[in-house]
C-alpha cells in the first residue's frame, strides 16, 4: 500500500510552453520493503521512475512530465522549384499541387526535407481552370469543377490523377451537379461530396452532389431541406461522420457553419459564432481529427493571416496565433499532414504567391484532461492517484 496526494492539478495555456515537471512523493505504508511498478493510462503523461523499491514510511519522489506541444507556426515553405499557384491535396507523404494549367505539370512538396520535386503528366489532364477543388481518395487526386480560364465558363467536368501510374482518368458528367466554381469538396472515405459555389453574375448555390469513383457515377444531389443559404468561396472538411462547412460569401461574408450527413442526406446542426473568426471568404480549412482549423481569406479589405480552431464536441472556438504566421492571403491551398497544417500559395492582396507556412496546433486542445497513475506492488493490491490537466485558451 502507498500514500499519495489525492489528486494533482496542472494548468497550461494552449499557446504557451508546457508545464514544468511536478514532483509527487509516494510513501510506503507496509513493512517490509516492497518492489513496485507504475504506469500512466494516458499518453500525454509520463511518470518516472517506472519501478523501484520502497520501505515502510519511506518516500520516493515521482516526477510527472506532461508531453505537451504548444501551438506554433514552425517555419515557411521553400520557394525553390515551387509552382506559381494551384490547388492541392495531402497524399500521405507529400503535398501534391496541380497548377490549374493543363499545360503545366503539377508538383509535390515534402515538408520533412522542405523540397519541391516531381512533375505530373499533362497527358489527359483537365482543361485549364481555377478555382477548382481537389480531394485525395487514398490512391488518387480528384479534381472537379472550376472556371475555364480562357472563356470564363463554369465547368462540371473533372479528372482523377494516380501518382503511382502518373495517369489521368476523366470523370463522368452524367448526373453531375450544375457547372460551378468557388465550391468545396470533401472525401468521406468512399465518396466525394461537392457543395456550394457559384456561376458568373454572383449566382450562388446551396446545392451539391455525391460522386463514387469506384463506379465513376454521380449518385445523387444533396438535400435542400434545412440547407444553408447559397454561398461560395467557403471552407469544408470531413469530420469522420459529417461534412462541416464554414464561412464563405453570397457576396456578403459569413462566419457561420453547418453539418451535412450524407448517410441520412440531412443537414444536422450549426457551429457556434461565439469566439468565431471574423466573417470571411476565400479561406482554407483542414480537419485535424478533432478540430477544424479555418485560416486566412478576406473580408473585403487586406487579406488575413488570422484564423480559428473549432471543436465540434465542445462547440467552441480558439483563435490561431499570428506569431510567425505567413502573410495574409486568400484562395490558398491547405492540407493536414497528420500533425501539421501546410498553407501554401494563393493570392496576397492581388498578387499570386508561391510562399507558404507550416502550423502546429497544440497537442492537446482547450479542455480538461484526466489521467490515472497506477502503482502495483510485488505483492498486494495496487494503489492509484489522479492527475488533472487543464488547457486554457
């Protein structure tokens, strides 16, 4: 048997450094000396030493270490060999950017080595267009829609690119949504959902469609029942169960968000506006596995380098830091690597750019986290104590 404090309380700011290591005294309450081992049930908390011997009324100092990574902009992206503009996806190992120009190959960016490399085939590539959308299926990039850059005509065509075979495959247009640009697209795991967007003349949509690449078919439109008002130049992510859209314009700007469930074909809720970023369009969004990160875009004035992180579970927003952030921009590419967001390209107050930056959210979002440390003696019953970590905005 052992004696500890009943609970250890720790606090850290999501934008600040990790908490200092804390020492807890464990006191033996049995005679003779006993060997013991301990374990934390949470990956963010480590306790050392992990084993030892303790005697009656003897104390052993245990060091509590919180593995917490603060929010930060890590660095800029290389411009050496970078394309001039485009749309892109994360392939699992690199960011793939298609330039929007059918005659110019796309390129890959490796954030580990900070290098641009490779060139996609232009044989069978989609016609020149921007803005368009791109999703990654696990094996292919799917591009769809956009505005024909030569005639200013909206498109309902697209193509799939396989980087392993370096080949393009055209998509069926049978049953496809109306031609559009400034729409959004997400990948559900087996389908692509496209939604919103516009046609020339500020004709905005609140319609969408669902595409199945396995059969090369459009399987149906998205419902209009309870759908958000028409909008374009918004952000959208797939949360694992629903599509979350946020922001955009009609052409007035929005700071509202909505959820769409493709299984039930239903719009199922809204996001809080408390603490939300200022209304904007031409922004980017990524899903971290827990949060939407909405960043950049514009309000009608200078482009923004601000954003916010939204947690659907708590329905709460936290601002992203601007310390070390890239210059404000609109219509940029943003991808999630599994631990970092890469933002790249877009337009900075009227000028196209091939610059970018890499952002890491805090490893633990705002909230209260509990861990249980279990100390098991060589003989007898285990003892436990709890550690509660509060992450503040």
